[in-house]
């Protein structure tokens, strides 16, 4: 196994890493590569061969490894295990992975590889878990700042960092950006330029921001992406939507639609995109497609 870790991890993460490595080394030969830049990550993956990659980190770490393998053209046929050490761990939650390091490492050695979809955009950039735009991107940016502030309140994973996204969502709902965009899913128009849109989200995984189930029925193995379009533009409608988000009840809102498809195109007024926590933009047009079974993730259950 090739274990990829964050070279800048703190003491608590080092202790968790040691717990995971103790389990992994009981079952396999393990090489550990601590990386802190894309170049270092590329160098570590260059000698992967047919080994399993074990990512020790959060959603950003799994995104970085998958993106690097995609750039190299070596993602197909690769098996990836995940020991979640992030604050959010949303993709791990969708895959029903344990959040404790030793238990997650046990899954790596006793679980089975599950074919896993990938979302790829028209710039050949990847999304592992979720991409959202409009108020979702703004809420993500504000939530990240709250996550950083609150992450130090508590010990290890038992901290308030996971409250960052719900707080960012409520803040954004009070004065959100609205977009005029055309959203097409598999060629069918879901919303057009004549309707104001609060946010659009493409979910390969179910949750964002540490457990907020934005697209609660999304399955990263069904060959489809769940596309949420939210258009509550009145002040009370926006607030009602934001307050439903932390409890995954936003689907009940009259101005929310979720559809599924394999190709998505958004065009119109400028918008930012938040892909797995990385914010980019503004853009006037973006397109995404699902690559089914792009790689394999090790999940709980017998081989």
C-alpha cells in the first residue's frame, strides 16, 4: 500500500495516522509519502504501480489524489482506500466509512473495492463529492472561514468546525446572490434565464460541509449526478430554505427541484463554482459529465 498523508498535519493528526498505520502494517507492506504540494503528490504517485493508494485526510485530500491520478491518466484501474481525518469527511460519510482512524484502516484491509463515479467538467477538472454555485459557493466560502475559526474549539474531531457550513448557509440566506442561469440536464431545461436562481448543486456524494445533506439521495456508484436547483428568492423563502438545509429537509421546499442525469450545463450571468471546497470563477458557462466507474474506493463489507 502507498499511504498519502499531509506533511503539514498537526500532532493530533499524527497520532491518528499512527493508529491507522499500526492496523495497515499488520496486513500489508506499507510505504508512507508525506506531501505538501501538487508536485510532491505527483512524485509520490509516479511509482504507484498496482498498489492500493490509502489517503489519510479529509475531502480535500481525496480530491487532490483523485485529481492527480486523473491528470496522469492512471485513475482507471486504481483502488483507493480512505482514512478520514478532515473536519467534514463528507465523501467518507456517503461511503459509510468509519470516522475513527483504526476502524477506517480496518475497512481498508477487510473491505471490498466499489466502482466509483467521477464528475469531470469541460476544463477537465474533477469533482469527487460535490460542486455547487451561486449561494452555495458563497455559503461554502463563508462556511470555510467559520470552519477554521470553530475548528479550534474542542479536541481533535470533537470540535465545532462542522457547524461552519450551516452558519455560512444562514448568513448567505440573509443577503444571497441570485443568478439568471439556464440549467440543462441531459439536454432538458430545468430552469431558464427568466427565473432567478439561488443556487445550483451537483452531488456525486450526499453531503457537504460536514454532514449537511445537500443532495441526500446521491449515490457515487449509480452513474448519475444529482442536480439540485433552488430558487427561493423572497426573504422569508430564502430563510426557510437555509433553515431546512442542516436537517436535509430542503427538498420539501416548494422552490427546490432535484433531478438526475449524466450531463449538466449551466450558462448565464457570471457565477463562482465550489468544487470539493475549491472555489473558482467567475464563469458564464460550465459543463460537467459523469464518468461511471472511473476508479474504485474500498468500502465496508466482505471482498
